[in-house]
């Protein structure tokens, strides 16, 4: 059968890579894909981004099912469109995707249904926002309401930075419509983790836990990014905490959406902050798989992913029991020069090693130009190592990285350090 993955990042490369391993799948189309998916066996790039053209393509090619990778097509209603055409697609509708596309909707929803999250206030008026920030003090978090390509969150450690973030969003209109309203919320102390599940409308299937690293520099310093690395399994997600997250966050979200008249299907990602006492709070919801969490998660999944998706589309996720490689998968993102502010494009990428049983390289911001692989975005590659422990997976990933070169390449050298505090 033919399947379609929509998107161009490392998440989509990993999803397509896993789907292509199925004996049931003849070809995986990636729309629009990247330089790595163009080179990957079993994958085929399709230069289409228009939603209606994508639906036409799926219909013409008799695509068995479509998976949506990034948030923008979900917010634009691609699932609604495909459903109206009788096409099978895994993802939330435009209405359900507001959990991610609107921070105001998500925070109001969480407050209404008792889902633990940070205290907050919403503002569209800059002077009132400045007064509130000054009264609350720092550290404090400023968030644009809408989608801002992973750049709409500022963690302000000083009042000057908080005031500049408010001005940037509400007065300078840096994020356009996405920043016309902002959320100012308390800064939560603790350790972050990613909790990702699949939902078929009634049933929930938990994926392996993971933990990502948002800050650009070692030691969690520097600006926020889309993610500089991740690993799975996350030892901080103990069985007890797993049960609490399901009962206090995931199930109330699904049932709350139902009470709002919305049937949630697709991936649901809860970004968690876990305090010193082990209490989880919800930092954000994403209505898709995480990036770079998808890369190590797919590296560990032993099941035929196409079968899992078909169960999700059939509403039978309650019959699925996933099998995971017991080893740790750890991914390190290689980013372009001057990422995240103004990433440079067009640098030639050299010496990418071949995939092995214990390592894989997933492309994100890459392109093929006259047969040459070059950088085309901020996060360029994600190198994943698979090994018996976090430390060994770390070593495996960094050993591969030492062979890769492009001008201005930057990456963190401490991905996985939090997990090293736990017994391996």
C-alpha cells in the first residue's frame, strides 16, 4: 500500500523511515520532504504543500492513509478537508488542534477541566501586561497565543527581558496575528518531560516516554529553540508518575474535548514540568508528535507502525500492545550557523555516515541542490544512537557526529545529562 506523510522535518523523516520498514508498505510519499528523505530508500518526495492539492494527490494515488507531521496544516484544517473527501488521515481536526494553535484556548480549557498547569493571565494590551509582569516578578514566561514556529515562548530571567518580550509581541507585531494576544504565566521549577499518546477518539495508546532539551547551549543556557536533542526512555517518568499523568492530564483532556463537542483523534503531546515532589503540571499541548522526540521514539519501536496507524483509524487502539526496544535511544540535533535567530542556509554538508543497527541520521533542514546536500533550515540533522544505557547511547551519537561537517555547525554536547542522575 501507499502512504503519505505531510511535512519536511526530522519528525517526518523518522515517521517515513519507520513506515518504510513495513512489508505492507510499497512506498512512502513525503510532502514536501527534505534532502534526506529524497535520498532515503522507500521514500519519495512530493513537492506539494497546498492542502487541496495534497487531497487531490491522496485521492489520485489511492493513498491508504496520511499522517500529518507539523502543526500548521492541522490548524489550517487539513484533517477536516480530507474527511470531507472520504480520505483516511490521522490527526486532529481544526477544532481539536486549537489545543496547540491557541495558548489562550489551551489555558482556558485546562482551567475549566482541572488539568494542572501554571497560573496565568491573558493580555492584548501592552501597558497592562507590563504592569502584571512587574508585579509578579521574575523569572516569568511570556507566550504568544498562536503558532510561532517554536519561537513564541520567552523565558524571562530579568524584568528587562520580560518587558522586551511583551513589546516584541504586542507592539512590534513580530509574530503577526499569532502574537496579538499573549499569555503571561508563572515560571515552573522542576524537570521537563514529554508524554506522547495516540488517540482514536475513545481509546488512548501511550508511546514511550521521552525528554527533550529546548535551550540552545549546554547546561540549559541560551535561547529557547524547537529542540536540540532528546532521548527515550525518560527515567523521570516512573510507573507511578505515568499513572498520574494519564489520570490527571491525558484522560481529562480527552473527556474535556468530548464535553466541548470535539472528538479528538491523532497524536497528543503533553509537555510536562515535574517538580521536586514528583507532581506533574502541563506546560503545553501539541497536537502532533514532538521533534526531536519522534526520532528516538521511532528508533525504539519494534512494531509495524503502519498497523498501529490503521488501528488508530479504525478506533481499535485498545487492542494494541506496543513492543519497545529496551535500550535507550538518544538524539542530538546539529543546527545551522546563527540558529535560532537567523539560521544560515546553503552550507554544504559533508561526510554523513551510513545508518547502522545502533545509529541513524534523520534530516530536517537539508536540501539537494544540483546533487549536493546543503543546509536549508535551522535544525539540520538529528543523530540518534541506540545502546544499553544513556551514557552508551550518548557515546554512540557523538561518535557519529564527529564524522559530520558543515560550516557553522553547532550542537549541544550534554544531551542526556539529566538522565545520568538516575541509576542506569
